[in-house]
C-alpha cells in the first residue's frame, strides 16, 4: 500500500475522537468540574515532542517482527472500533467511554502506521489524553474513594500526575537505553483494567424492589408539600426526560427536597454526585445501601454532603417497574431494555443527626410510594 494512502487512513482514524470535540468543549464551558481541562490537551504536543526526541536518542528501540504485531494491531483496532460504535450510537451511549475508545483507536492506528517503536515510546502522550477525558476524574475518585475540592484541584492533580509519569518514564528509558517490552506493556494495561473492574465490582449491590412516588398529593400524614419551579435550565439539562418535577416537603421537624424525572432517554443523565459537585457541594461520603419501603428493600446511593456549611444526606435511585438501583454505572451500562425509568434525587438536612435524617427519608418514601410490585429477581437482604 502506498505511503500516502497509509497516511490518509491513519488520519481518518482520528475522526471518532474529533467527533467528540463539541461535547468536550461543552464540558469546559458548562461543567465546573471540567474547567481548565483544555490545559491538559495543550500539554500533549510538548509530550509528543519530548517522547519522539527521546526515542531518537535511545539506541535500543522496542522492536519486533512487523508481521507479528500487525495482526495484533488490526484485531485490536476492529474490537475498539466496534466498541466505539456501540457506546456512541447504541442504547448505552456513554460519552467518557466513547472518548477513551477514540483515543485508543487513534493510538492503535499510530502503532499500525508508524510501528511498535513509536507506539511504545508515545505512551506518556496517550496518558495525557486519557487524563484529559471529561468525567474520568469523577469516576476514578468514585471507585478509588478519594475526593478533591474544586475543578482547579483536579486539573492540577492530573497535570502533576501526567508530568510525573513522563519524567519518570523519560529518566528510566534514558538511563536504561531501552523501552519496556510489548508483552510487558500489554500485561500492565490488562492488570490496570482488572484492578479498576474489581474496585467497581466492590460497590455493586443486588437490585432492589421497584419504587414510584405519588408527587401529586400535597398533603399526607404529617407531610405538607409545595411545588418548586422547574426552570428552563432544568429542561435544557434533563433532555430526554418526558417529565420533570421539583417538590419541597415539610414535616413537624424538618424538610426535604425532591427532584423527580421520568426518563425516556438515559444518555443525557449524569450521576447525582456530579450534579451536586457541579453545584458547589462537597461530598463527604458515598455508599450503596437499601432503604426499607413498605417492607421491601429499595436499593439507593446515599451521599453525605456539605452544602454551604450545612451537612445533608442525599439519596439517588433509578427504578423501572421491575427493580431499583442506586448504582449509576449499572443503570447505564448493564440495562438491556428501553423501558421508561423513574429517577429520584432526595436531599434532607442532617438535623439533628444522621440517623434521624435517614429515618425521615424512609418515612417520606413509605408515605408517598405507590403500591410496589414484586421485583423481577430475588429480593436482597435488608441491612
């Protein structure tokens, strides 16, 4: 194949990543957590130059029979391209995964076009691009259970990590005069993927009983309600929802707020934690738990928040007519149906303490939940 045709095909491999450029730009503008993300992308050309300069200085480059690795590259490109199509256009569209797969596709095509030497030597540059992926810092923080304050802290942390990795990589290669072997490189990637998957699995709980709330009733028992305004910003943010409701509920001692969504298109939803952090709240803890609603366990995500100096408990749940889950990743990635979903976000002050706030939410749910159907799978044990 002529060189210019190979170059054209190589450049075309960047289109999946470039197609996400409008979304990446919108996150820089709209998401407080992604402010400054463009700085990481601006660092990539410098990393590319340094890595290529080092490759030309080092006497021993990663080598191998071209035919031996060409088959691996082609197979990987086909798999990654299929995954990109699924997560970009399928029922489980996930922007962050689409961007990561777009980076992987271009990186693999670079290895196929320019050889194993360039593929291995440019790993630090790919690492910069990976860290610049929107929402990645949130998911890593969620599964690795760490929390940083403010968008600037995340940008600084990612920049520090990327440059530290580049510095250590460069010094090691320069003094060793050799690059890691391809099989060692591949093994390290698989090991990291398995470790992250294990961390994600650790937070999974069995699905709970389905739940749906009757928010048309403004008074029941000791609870009084008032409807809050649904703004145009809500309508723009929650596109794909056929109904949006905001309510404030008051009992004799305290209050709670409810955001309710009837979801037809799940691809425009974000985890509650991202929404709360974007609004300036600090997340103190996050856990998957069950709430007892009319004798049945409803599976929710419980967050402890600091909102303007006030500690609050927040609960997030996704439910259809068969089961409920508080795990956003499970809701987005593992569902295989196109049913209408209900999503509820409930926030209440920890007044006077956590246990009281927890019981307040259970009391509210038991008051306003409609009759629950039996879950499609065996009910999980209560906490």
